[in-house]
């Protein structure tokens, strides 16, 4: 009987590891211990209910206004003893959160092999996204197995010198998750509308203010389109968005959506504007034209295929890009994804098959 420790921390990695946990539970002679750090307690609690997925251990690590140093310290202090107590045969971490790095490092210190799901993503800019680019590079140095979502991610790791026999290209588990969770539903938002998600730490301050100004100008220029913004719990992000956009009749600020409901909003929107990594993938799975308001992205596949635009955070550049998409029907049609950039929905199966 193999004991597998699966570490989650935020809503995105709960969603992306849900298919892996489900596949592992179907695997003979495997015992799963699902440990949730609670790095994003507000958002993750809802997804556990949506997926009927209750962690075996919840560290409830999050504290108000916790710095990255405090978060990392608290994670290491909690995970070290827990891993020593569990003595798993393998630890699985996903993506690039601080919890994933702490889980990989704590396991490494205990001589426990680490499997990294969604390995190999690179923006090649240590400040964008921050601190995720550094986190995932450090996890790569600690991992025994690297499960990559795309050929680009595989090539990134090969270029960095990781052995080919440690890398398995599986596709992204987000495809598995969206296929399992997404339902053919409509919401009650009048069509058409633009769906916006904003949360990046490095955008707090002037960059987020510039993005909000762009949304304000878009609302004035295209009054036929409503703008829907599910607001992230981060108080600094919410304060900037509210102070910039509250009271605009075309812009609807709403509380975070439960994941099935978010997928419904995403499926029925006209265009997606985001600084999120996961939403970039979900938009491609659901074939939605995408505008990425970031200086760099580690998910260049959609940009290179022409299904997404990487426009930065400058107000004029954002307004120009959205204006072109909304006024040029041919341009819009070319941005509807016609290929499976992130796999065939069998990533979890491929990961488990590689491990066992």
C-alpha cells in the first residue's frame, strides 16, 4: 500500500488536483492523504463543497495581512512535523503557490520524492508573476517527477537541463476539471458582456488603477456591453476596483462566484479580460477570445496561436485591443480557439499511470 500526500492551498490548485485525487482514489493499493494548507481559505471552502471533496487535514494557515515571509515560515513550521508524522511515499504539489514550494521543500528535507503537476511554466521574468515565477523554478529543482501541461513547458525544462526521463507531458488537469464540472447552463446576465478577473499581487497600485481606467473607458465607448467583475477577496484589490469603478452603471461588481457558476459566466461571456493564469487556460478550454492584462505570461500557447492578446497594463493599449475585438468580427472569430492547447482531458489518468 503506497501512501500519497496531496497538498492543496488555493482554489485553483484544488480544482486542478481534484481530477488527480479522483484518479488516485480509483487506483488499487494507494492510500491518499489530502492536506489543505488553507492559503486561500475564503475561496477554497466553496470549491470543496462544489466538488464534494473534504481534505483529510486542514492546516488553516492563513492569517489577515500575512506577509510572504510569515506565510512561508508558518507553512514550514506546520508541514515539517506533519510530513514526519505521515511519512508518505510520495508528495504531489501543483503549480506555483507558496504552499506548493513549502510542501516540496518540507518533503525534500524528509527525503520524500516530490511530483510536480503543471511543471515547466516560465515567464522568464522573476518579477512577473511575483512570487510565482521564483516558486515554480525552485519546485523544479526539488521535484523527482515533472508533469508538464504542454510542449512549451516540456522544452523549458529540457533547456534548463532536467533529465528527459523525469518529464512526462500530460496536458493540463484544468481540462479534466472543466469537463467534469462545467454544465450547459445559462446565467441571468443580459448579453453581451465582458468578464473580468483581476488579482495579481504585482498589479496592486498604479497598474491596477490603469486597468480600471481602461475598463471605465471601454464602458463609455461600448455601452451595449456590460462589464462583469467578480472581485477577488484581497482587500487591496477590492479597494482599488471599488474606488475606480463603483457607481458605473455598465460595470457590475460582484462577489466571488462558486466555481460551477464562474464557468457558466465564462461560457456565456463575449470576451474575457484577465491577469489570472488559470483563467487563461479556462478561456481556451471554453473557446473564449482572451485579453491578458499582464506584462508577461507563462502561458504563451494561446498568444502564439492567435487566440489571445497579451496587452500589458497600460490604459491605451487595453482599450485599443478590446476595441479591435469588439468592432472587427473577423478578428473576433479568429480568436475562438480551434484546437486543444491544453490537452485531451486525460491528464490525471496519464499522471497516475506514470507514477504507478
